[in-house]
């Protein structure tokens, strides 16, 4: 296949690029800063020569959007919204205008679209869309609005010959430097990997191998369209999540953090506590119903595998073969 990945220079793009290229597919990355072979310039909002890559391709996987790893200031939230909406509109226009449109458009979305919840899990059929739940910071609702707008732009695109799937993805765990697993592991190894704010909030996640396998599954299953949750079937409370991660690293103790301490840490790291404190209890209802099986469905097993791979990558010769992810606007 020819696969085009707008915004493919970040962690998730690197995971997909490695796997699909290794499988023999032609992968083209659309990016604002092309520096490698197979990377093509686009500005994330205007049509241009890059549209030629989409015309005649088989699959488009749009990952473009400003990184969520930032302070949630009004300016940054607006940049997150604008970068996602405009890039998705641009992809939609390119597919609409293509003489040979791709068969499938996979559009990145997020599990954050669901409500902050502890009592029950969200699947695609019964999950509650967030934004109005009581007792949470008001600005959390803006993250939901971003996700809803992201999906709505894809739905509204006039692409009758292209199947469309919105990937409501949980955190993709990979051993790449700078990814969420790397940051969490760094905290654990510093002795700071304890529960945050009591640790009752749920963590939804997906192992990078299962993420790639799920994408391939969706490519092959031409009967699936619309929103699909990409998350392991066993989300767990933050305290249990961090306990398993400490065990994988063989770190016996992790200092807990209060909500105030988390706010201070997020400020230092130029991030936001929503990423830590919102309870994301999401399960992959449609994938399971369609017969998809997870190789790493339990976090303890997944964490051990990721730690072992991370340790192997400490070898500079191994790191040299891995295309590093780039952060920021893609």
C-alpha cells in the first residue's frame, strides 16, 4: 500500500512509520519541516503540491495537530483547536479533489472525548461524551470540544469513495524517547512514581504493537467506519497503573503526589494536570465485537515488555536505527 501520514513526525507517527515501512509499504510523511527522505512539506492548512501524494494513495492516517503536552492557556487551547480543525479540513479537501481517492481515511481523535468517570467504562455505544460533568475544571470541557470538532470535520467531508474512521485513541505506550511512557518511566526511576491525587482516576492506554495491529485490522475490515476506541480492554486506576510500572522497572517505592504537587510539577514541565487527573475509563467495544484480539491486554504484561525494549534501546547502535519522534506542531 501507499500510506500518507499528515503530521507523522511525532511519537505515534514514528511508531506507524517504522511498522508499515518494515512491512514493505510505501509511507509518506506530510510535515512542516521535512528533513528526511519520504517527508513532504505541507503547512497543515493550505492545499499545495502535497495533495499529489494523497491522489492515488491507499490509506491516509491524519495525525496532525499541536501537541497536547503544554500548558492549557487560552492561546494554546485555541492553537490545539485550530491546528486540528484546519489540518483535517485540508486533508478532506485533498481527498475530495483526488482523481483516485484513497480507500480509507483514518483520522486521529482522542479518548478524552469521553466524560471524566470512575463508575463505568465508556465504549462507543454507551459511552458518555464529556464537557458537562460536574466537579471538574471548566476548561476540561474545551478538550472535549476540540475532539468533537476534530471528528465533525471528518464526518462533514464529501468523500463518498473513501471510508472514514475516527480513532478515539488512548495514550499510545512505546519505548521511544520523549513519549508518554518515557516521561512516566523517568518519574518512576526518580522515585516519584506514586499515585497522584489519591490515584483513583482511571488510565486508558494501548501498547504500541497493538495500536499498529489495530490500524492494520481497520484497514482490512471495510465494514467498519465511524468512531473506534483504540484502547486496551483493561483500563485501571492510576495507583495500580503506577504500581505495575514500578514493578516493571524494579523500583520498590514511588512517592505519592497531592493535587497541589501535581500542579507544581505540571508547571515545571510546561504541561497540564488534566493529562494526569481526568479519569479516562475507555474500552474498545467495536474492536472486540469485530474479533480483534490484543497481544498486550493487561498493563503489567505491557509494562514489562516496554521496559525490556527500552533497556535494549539504551544501546546506541539500536537507537541509531530508530527514527526519533519530534515534538511540537506537526
